[in-house]
C-alpha cells in the first residue's frame, strides 16, 4: 500500500522540489510505546532516559520509534531512477519498486524519541540501545516445527536447553545458575580427559598407516588427534527429551502427541526468556513476550487451561528462582474461541478488517462507561456459555430462541435460492440466541 508513496516522492524529486517536500511524501512506520511507573520509586533504572517532563505528579513516559529514511539520503535513494524506461507508467513503477526494494534496508533506520506526555513538542532524541535496555522482547512464533517430517527425529527442546545453559554461564547470571553451569562444564571436562587419555591414544596408533603414503615428509608437522567437547553443543545437539517407557526404555519426544510437545516447548521457551532476563546486567523495565497462536494441536480444554494458568506459570518461575521482580507482559494472538472465552473483556483487543484497513477494538474501553454487574457481566457470562464464535464471524444473526435456531438453516436455503448474490451458506455466519429482551445489549 505504500509503493505509491515512494513513487510520488520520486516524482516530487524529479520536479526539483526541496528535500523537505520530498521527505514529507516518503512512507514511514511509527510506533508509540507508553510506559507507566511509580512516581515514588527511588530508582527508575533505564526508564529515566525517557522521563523528560518536569511535572512531579506525572507517572507516564512515551517512547516514539520511527522507521524512516536516514538524513541526507534522498539523492542516494533515488540515484539512477531517472534511467528507468517503459511503455507506460505501470511498467516504470514496477521497475522503480524493484530498485526501492534493495535500498530500503540500507537507507532506512529507526529513530527513537522520548516525548513529554504533557507537551508533545518537548522531545529528546535517544539511541536504539536506550530502548533495548528499557524494553526486552521475546517471540514464540506459530511455526514451531513440531510436525516437521523432513528430519528423522526433530528434537526442538535440546536447542532451548543450549540457550538456557548459555544464559546460566553469563557473567551477570545468579550464583546458583553459574554453579550449575560450572558443574556441567566439570562433568564434560572429565569426559574430555578420559577421551584424551584413552580414545585419542588408540586413535594415534592409526597415524603410522599414513607413512605408507609418504606423510609426514621432511617438512610436514607430526600429526596427533584431539577431540574437543563443547558443553553448549552437547546440550543443543545431543540432549533428547525422553518420555518414561517400560523397563527403563525412554520414548523419544516425537512419539508424544503434538499438543503435549507444543505445550512443553512453549513452557521451555518462557523459562528461557525468564532466565535471560535474570541474567541481564541492567534489568530492563519491561519484558514483552509475544506468543503466536499457542492453540496449535491443543484440545479445547487444554487451550482454556493454558490461558487461565499463564499468570500462575510466571509466578511459579519467580517462586522457584526466589525472585519477586519480573515485569513481564504477555501478548497472545489467537484464532481460538476457547481462548477468547477464557480471557476477560479487559484483556481482549479485537482486530477487525474493514476495506483494506484494520480497526482495533479495545473491549476494555468499550465497557468503561458500563457499571460493574450490568451489561458487561451479563455479556461476558452469555458469550462464555455460547462459546463466542462471534469473534471470528463475518456476519452475526441475533435470534430469540430455539425455534428460530431450528428454522435458520431452512431460511438460509430459501434466501440463497431467491438471491444467489448473498450466498449466506458459504459465509462465516454466527447465530446467537439472545432472548427477547436482551438484543439491544449486543449492539456495541
């Protein structure tokens, strides 16, 4: 959608307009992150760089990130574009976009500003490193490779163990974690010594066979074998998660259902993020973790339990590590009605696609004006009971009760046969029983 903006900026440049006019036509991506804090806190840590207001009662800070063309790079961005030839503008645009594709990554960069919440004209330019110290992020993507059949045995968990070991060995890790990492290193060193003394001694006996081929000659160095073990790689490549089987024979992780593996992998990755946060020399003020579609391969009850217990999982990590602070916020994207049912209205942001643009509905804001115990409570109970597929429907039909529900399939058939343009049977239509007196509550 922004291709035309680049083209218009180029046309502006070709007309000889000044750099400021050209820059105003160029597209950019802007993100504004709002932080709240305790005004009585004695230590604000990495957030202090972003607090630029002089109001002692202000408890908010704004970080504004803008991904845009670097200063003084307009000529470089459009260099050579004047040589584009074509029969019509569409062909020229196509060639132009291919040139832009290769230049955006080189010539665009993020710019970070601190903005005064009480006065938007009061800003301060900061470095990206300031933001990274303040805001740590982690991503658990939907493509977790659990059902990848290209490998004989796909062990995802060993890779997570390798990262945990790396975090435990960092200079800023806790003493307990450092000691665990040292113990693993000690065990590996013992195996290394055994290999050096026994295995390599026998391996060296094979070297004389090379002399048959005239190696080593007068100017060649003597050969000897050396086997080096890396504890990190041992964990990553050779540690397998096993499920208890009979007679001491463990079953590989690939033998378990994809749902169980998905859940274990998400928990391992969350724990890895937690340990990575604890290992930071300067603790960030916010740790933002995104979990993309955790419902993959999980049955409905498990999906509901996952959402219900996510906060409990975080508390368990903190309790086991003996720490009180982990300022984590988790953002979950989902297409699961079961997860949507289990979450409260306050925590749901609903993305509605309208004519090529996305409208974000904050359900928390939608019910702010409604007192507790009235419409909001009724709706939440009602939608939970009816398994709210309403969230994922293209259209909704509100009906009174069971009689109408029985009639609906027949009504849809008759409508489709009388007007083929509607095609209701092939659309995602959600039918909701609302009773006679409650339909108006659903309008918002």
